[in-house]
C-alpha cells in the first residue's frame, strides 16, 4: 500500500510534468506563429508579409553593425534567416548569406580569424543554391557560385558553376 505522502508526491510530479508539456506546446505554437506544419495551413498573404519584412531585418543588421552591437546584429540575422527560410526564395537566402559575411567581417576584424559566421554564410548560400535549382534559376546558381568564390571556396564555386550548365 502506498502512503498518502508518496501519492501526493507522485501527483505533484505528474502535474509538474503535465504543466511543462503544456507550456512547451504553447511556446512552440507561439514561436511558430500558430501556422502549423502543413502547406495548406500557411496562407500565401503571410509569406508576402515575411517577404516585406526581410529588407527591414537586413537593414537592422547593418544598423547594429554600424553601432558595433554584435548581439543585436546576430539576433536580427537569426530572425532574417528564419524569414528567408520560410520564403523559399533563393534571393532572400543569398541576401541573408551576404549579411552573415558582413557580420563575420566585423567580428573577425580584431583577431584576423574568421568567426563562426562564415559557416552561417556558407549554410545560407547552400540553401540559396538548393532554392535556385528548385526554381530553375541560372541567375541564382551563378550568384551562389560567386558567393562561394568570395568565401574562398574555389572547389565549391567550380562545382556550382558546373551545375549551371545542367539542364533539368
């Protein structure tokens, strides 16, 4: 037979776990904007709102860099990355990659060593490349190749340039 105290302890634990699960569910729903994961759950006007918001976010990154407020620049960049990712437009992701390069230039200036934002830029350019290929955009593929060349990755730039000659 379980004592009343142990039953009470288990109830507290169970309620705590249930409360945590509910809180996490609400937080994730709130972070996702309540849009769900299905294609039909996100209306097209919401994408247009995000597309208009990207230039504002990119400008906020540049303003933060001008003030040397790296914390704000990184915060704005992460937000811009999410907007670009949701847009599924190669141009948006390439612009976010360019912003990561600008952040890297400011962060690495005192030490002369690249920061982690070179990796973020590379990731954004890879996503831009995938989106450009999916859209059948030679312009997007060429921009990704130029971006990789600017990062000093000649091998990847050559590989991407080779993709531009492919026919779908």
